[in-house]
C-alpha cells in the first residue's frame, strides 16, 4: 500500500511538470513511473481474476496450456496448439509492453530447465510444450 501511495504521489508531481526539463521533454523517470503504474494495474487485474474463481482455460485435444508472465499486455495462462512458437503466445497475450526486453525471453519447461531466447529468433528457436512458463523481461532505460 505504501509503494502505491509513493507511486501515486510521484505521478502527481509528474503531472504537475516536476519531472520535465526546460524543453518540456518528459523525463525518463516519468516514463518509468508510467510503466510501473501500468504493471501494477495488470498485477491487480490478475489478482482480481484469480480470486473471482476464474479457471484455467481448457485445452482441447491437440492443445497445450502455457503461462506467460512479465512484460506482455495480458499475462496469464493460454491454451494453444501443441508445438506452437513463442510468437503465437505473445500475440495471444496482446503483444509486448513498451518496456519489454524482447531480447530476453526466458522459457522454463515442466522439467525446470530454462532457455533464454531473443524475440527475433523466437519463431524458429523453440516450440512450446505443455506446462511451459514464459517470462518476458523488462528493459531498463
């Protein structure tokens, strides 16, 4: 709660122009704060969804369930065709956020082995399997 209050206070200052330079260009801190607020909103939505009885999507025959977390617009669990590429999962999750590090996508398989993938290589680098957890990292300004 205290972090949220701090972030909202910083946003109020940013809205008043406290973080703009003399040329009225937005400060990187302001951009970062906006990204943090967007992330908090997504996390709150996920928590709300998990506490309102939403179930995991049912996987039809020939489909798998895969989790995507991190810097995508709609993180969650998705059912998709088996051996689908990561690009399909990212598209289902609404694409990358503004601060996504597309060069660092980590996939942890059901066997707890992980692999790091660049989004440019993703279509041919790895086909998803049941139970994979994909995490899209955050880029730093």
